[in-house]
């Protein structure tokens, strides 16, 4: 599944799940094994797709008034610099959301 299909599925599922379950907090495991170059993952997200996913998940939760705690996970690239860059999408997005939502 590529960026477009993955984002479409998330955008269809996450708002409904939040509305139905009404969580007090979302714990988000932002695994990067969904990356197209990950040796164990079976999806095909690009770096841009990872960044869009982080933004969509965090923004969807925060715009619904639900706090979200994100952790990095997954990712099995032998190049630790590449792996760290993939994980940084969550941190960069969280900083942007912190500023945008004045948290």
C-alpha cells in the first residue's frame, strides 16, 4: 500500500474510532516499519508519507480535543542515520502541533 492508499484508509478510520471510543488519551506508536525501504515492513510509505501520517494522526486527535502521546517504534534499517530520520518525523510534527495548538 502506498502513501495515498494508506492516508485514505487512516483518514476514513481514525475519526470514527475517536468518536466511537471517546478516549481520554491516545497512545500513538509511530512505527516506521511501514516505510518502503524497511526490510520487515510490508507497506510502501515514503518519507513524505510518514510525515503526512504523523501530522494527520496528531492533528486529528488534537482537533478532537484528545491529548496524544507519541512514541517511536519499529523500523529495521541497518543505517541508523536513515532510521533516525524516519523517526524524527514524529518529533518534528509534534513540535509543529505544539506551536500550532499553543500547548
